[in-house]
């Protein structure tokens, strides 16, 4: 079937929006299937290789582990440096008067579309998001807010839409409600298909009817629990106008998972803030960035690639790769170094919290499906310089490989030569010193947690009156949980995702429950 003519030439390919190998046929199927196997094969080969090396070549394994621990210390220092630098930039941007900065800029003609996909989240969560939009320092008549519900949510979602329209219908220039139909052939039930449907509804029912130009419209997609800081749109507009090529750029804020930080258990706080810190580090390395969760982009750019993909889990980062490929590599992600607040993943009980965090991070790490997509299309998009394609491929490969293998090698397999090595190895000085050296190097790396602790305390909301000041001490000490959380909520779900992809056991979109504690 021929793609619509409004799409960019490369976006008209029948395989441009491929989500998995089973959507292809012939040689293209086998190529894509091999690419799906590759990440899991590399990770499992590394982990099994360390074990076998510890059994049969314990001396080599011991030196490798020491070298790797030293590398980890250097990497931790490198990441801590970027984290601290972005933290200072973030604090500076929060304090700036963005409304005054854009006052003399020609931006009054630009409209803001805000898409809020939701399923069965509590009404209080949705209202908090809309209230934060109402509190922004921006001309509300230029805000086009879309409550994007799901038909499969039934009357519950429609009642919420009706309630929100009655409360906020006159606050914004437009408050549009959409109902994404269920069981559409070729679609996966999830955020991507809902957002794509909502974007097309906005185009036909608002932009075209009011004569609003696509290139004069910015689209922001937010998780339904996103609470905006007052100057978000002013900060976005400033970066949009200052961008070298604003219509070929996406704009990425820093997601801070702190809405419920005082109510969430320590485990949820550490995992949530670790995710925030990773995004802050990425803001200092924009050449490695892809869009994540909440982000903003021009409507024209979205329209030219057919919106977000409807047939996959990690649509938030896939849209960047769609845009980059369709624009022949001439597409950027611009870091805003400005926050949006979201909920830490927490449930009423500790066990449910553990299960929810695991499922959420398994969904996030299933973003490895983008690695297959990138490699597949890099073989078919010669207009992107070869050097650029190789660089991006290696960066992505290292990222997905290290996510899974590094924590396990450091905190579990680092001791393998001691337990699995030969009797001859156990009689050597190296065998005696290996655990001491690895321990000391990991302790040195743990000093990075001091920086994390200090920064995390500066990003939490004000202390509620019913919470003791002693909670600050707990929040500082909770960072000693990091080694465990790296394995349980990073490496293992990542390995789970890669293994599922390797064996063709494709995942669907899991909606993170939003619960007020």
C-alpha cells in the first residue's frame, strides 16, 4: 500500500514503521530476525564467557575483572562529573525568568498542542496535570490540550473526560477529548497508538479548521502524571526560536520522578531518582540522546513521518529514530535542562512496588528493539554518512550491552574466579588479593553516591508537615541500595527484555499503575 504523499520520501517505505521481524517477509524478515537475536546473544555470551573463563582460565579472568573494576571507577567519575554539571545547569534554568527572556521574541503566533494519553489512571492524577497546565505562565488561548482516552477503558475514562471538560473547558484555547478505538489491525494497545490517533484528531478537528500552520505548532506529549513547572512553555519557546533548525529538532526536558517522593518507599525513591540522574547525564551528551517519555517536537516534523509508531512498546524513543532517518541524519535532540515532575513508581505494598518497578524497567529496557530498527535502516539509508551510522551503532550497542552486563559482572561475577577457579589458582597471591582489590575499587566508585545523595535531596519537594525531619537522613542513606537496584531493576529486566526479543517472545505495552499513596 502506497504511503500518503505528505510523508518525507524515506518515510514512505513500506518497512519504515516496522516494529518486529514478523511484519516483514523474505530476506528482510531473516535480516531483522538476526538483528533481534544479536543483543541477547552478545549479553549472554559475555556473562557465560566470564564464568567459563573463571573455570578454565582463572588468571585471565582475575586480571580482566580487576581491569573492569578500574574501568567502572573511571566511568563512575565521568558520569558523576556530567551529573553535577547538569544539576548546576538545571538549578540555573529553574531560577531564570523565562517569561521575561521571551517577552521580546516573536513567538505569539506559535500554538502549543499538549497530548495527554491515559487509560484508567485516577481522576486526581489527571486533574493535577491539568491544573499544572492552567498554572503555567503562558497565554492559555494558545494551548490546545488533548485528553486522549482509550475505548477499552470504557465509561470510566469518558466520565473523567466529561468532568475535566466541565472544570477546565474554558481555561485553555481548546480542550479536546479523543477516544482511541480498540482492536485496530496492525496496532498495539499502548501509548504510541493512542498518541498517533490523538495527533491526527488535533490536525483535522483543530489545526485545519482554524487555519493553524503545522510549522507554527509545537506538540508536547506527556505522561498523564506529569506536573509542569510554571515556565516550561516559555523555556521551550526560547529554545525553539534559538535552535539552528527548530523544525528538525526535538526538545527534551528532564523528567524528575518526585511528585510522590515523600510517600514512596526508599526502594522506589532510589530507582526513580536513578532514572532522573541518567537523563540528566544524557542532557550533557546530546549527541547520544534520543527522546524519552515527555518531549516536544514541531507538528510539521511529526506529520512528515506519520506520528508515533502504533506497533511497538518504546514509541517515545522510536519517534526520534523515525525523524532522524527520514531527515537523512539531519535531526537533533535539544536538551532543555528544565524539569517536569512525574510520579515515582510505587504501590501500597512493598512487594507490589517491587513487581511494578520491575515491569516498568523491563518495558523501558525493551527499548533494545530500537537497536534492531537502527541497524536495519542504516543498511538502507546511504544518505546518512557512513561514519555517523557506525558511530551511532557502536554507541547504542555499548549502551544496551553495558546496561545488562556491567552490574552483573561487577557485583556477582567479580568473585567467580575465587569460587570456580582451579586449586592452583587458589594458592596464588592473585587469588588472595582479587577480592580485596575489587572491593576497594568498588568502595572508591561508591563515593559517586555521595554526589547522588546531595543532588537528590535538592530535587525533592518541600517536606510535608506530617513527615519527620529524620526522613532526610533516610533519604541520604538510601543510596546504599544502589548496587542491589542496579542488578534487580536494571541488569535483570534488561536481560529479560533482550532474551524475549532473542527468542521472538515479543512484549506488549504495560501501563504503569498510578496510585496515590
